[in-house]
C-alpha cells in the first residue's frame, strides 16, 4: 500500500466518525502515516457527517482530499455529493439498505452492501458501520482487522469494551459478505439474505425507498413504487390536444387515489394513515373538477370552471401528522419517500399541461392543481425529514 485517501459520509449518528477514527488509529498502530479530518453538518445526530482519512507509507502532506481512492457512503445524499470524488479506478462503497439510487460512474469499482440488513441479522442495528468497515477492509486491506480490534477502546472508550464481541462479529460479517459474493471489482451488489452466493451484476434504477423492509411490507412497497414514466412518444401523444391532456390528468389522479388508499391501509391506526386517506379524498375532488373541465371542453362552454372551484382548492391548512408507531417507522419512511416522488411527478405534469394547453379554463385549473400538489409535497417532504431524523436518533449508536 502506498497511500489510501478515504472519504466516509452519512448522517450524524451512523458512526461515520468512529469508522474513520478506527482506520486512523489502526494505521498508527501499524506505524503508518495517518490523518483524520472530520466535518459535521448543522446537527451532530440526524444532520450530515463526513470525514477524510489518509493512511500512507509516506508522510501525509495534507489531510484535505480532492480525489479519493475510496469513498464510503452510508446514505443517499452522501452518494449524490461524494461519488464525484472517487478517482478513476477507485472504490465506491454503498450502503444499499438505505441507498436505492444507482451510481452514475462507470470508471470506478462499486461495492453495494446492505449493511443495515446485515446488522439487523446480527441483532443490533447499531453496528451497521462496523459491517461496512469489514467490507471495506476486505476489499482494500488498508489496515489489519487485528489492529482495528486493538484500536476499538481508543475510539469508543473503556466503558464500551463489553461491546467488542458484537463489533468483531459485525466486521467479520462485512468481510464474509464480500468474500461470499466473490467481489473483486467492477459492480458488485450484495443482496439481503443472499450474502453467501448471489451477486447482482447490474443496477436497476429504483425510486425512493429509504430504509430496509422485509416480507409483506416489502411487497406493499414494491407495489407502491410503480410510478408512471413517460417516453418521448408518450409525451407527444399526451400533449397533442386538450382532451388527451385532461384524460391523462384524470389517470394521474386515479393512480394517486390508489396509492393513498394503499398507504392509508398500510399505516392504519396512525395519524399518517388518516392523512393519506384525506389526500385520497382530495384527489377524488380533483377528479370531479377535471371531469367538469372535460365536459366544458366538449360543450365549448366559456364559463370559467377554474374560477368557480378556486376557493376550494386554495384553502391551505397544514396537516397535523402526529406520531407514527415506532413499529411502523421504517414503513412510514418508505411510504413518505415514494409519496414525494409521486407529487414531484404530478407537479411536472401539471406544469407542462399548463404550458401546452391552449384553453383558458384548462390553464387555470392546471395551475391550481400544480399549486395544490406543491403544497402537498411541501407537507409530505417536511414530515419525511422529521421521521427520518427521529428514526435515526432511535436506531443509531450513541457513542461514548
């Protein structure tokens, strides 16, 4: 090993700093030259966190890394921010339990490991960072595992010595995930519950789902993730005339009802379930307005339908989301993430419908519906961020 320039990033509370410190201390124990440079977002827990680590056989000139040999990302925002820092031919380690977006680079090695799933299998969700560390060490051999074990109390303190066995198992699990899948570079995606044998040789682009699920919940989420995608040919047909635009709008609102009804069923008993039921009802109202527009277009009636319903559509009231049962927190996060995608898709459609329509009534109605979708997106996105921070605060390791 000459020099390894490493960036590790994720949410505060995921053990990002501890991972970097363990590598750094281990390097010191092996008489290597090291540096560790932390960077925190606005909040220690729930905010952003990343650190830069240099481990070298030669003196370290600067702790600042402009191009990394290795980047570890534990959440999706970190992938979006730090993928560009990987040097060509370098390694990108992705926590696929939380990152559903595919990387964009084809000139790097990608190791996608479901570290949260693997940590849960060990019975302790808080050691996900150690699972990732094990996978990282198996691929890069930056330092020896024995050195990491020796460095453990230096980072976590003597009071955490009793946690050493579970952390050792977590490191070994990460190593075995790489070995069992036969990962040697390129694109290596390790699948939950198939870590000993199956490697996915390609990525499919998926939407939204932010935390791990299993069983019936996962089946429900897969159902919810079906968001309509438009080809250029579809686009041309849809916006060809007024009737085809309104028909597509009706289709979108119908799909929104199906989604909200399913989400309400999945979150039944919580305030969030009631809110999705309310969103479904609002889409039913939107359908009635769109049907009215359709009849107006057929009859060529110039009466301003949009003006008649504007008062109903523009009454904005912030939702009182309340609390989600902790048992449903992961499920709720996924549902809210998908809801954001659906709302963004609807907003884009109504913006284009407003642009393409030549009918004054239609333009006004699409403008109102775009406004309403933006309001709902604002509410859904805000609640998603709150649940995300609460979930991480509950799940992640409280260090020292």
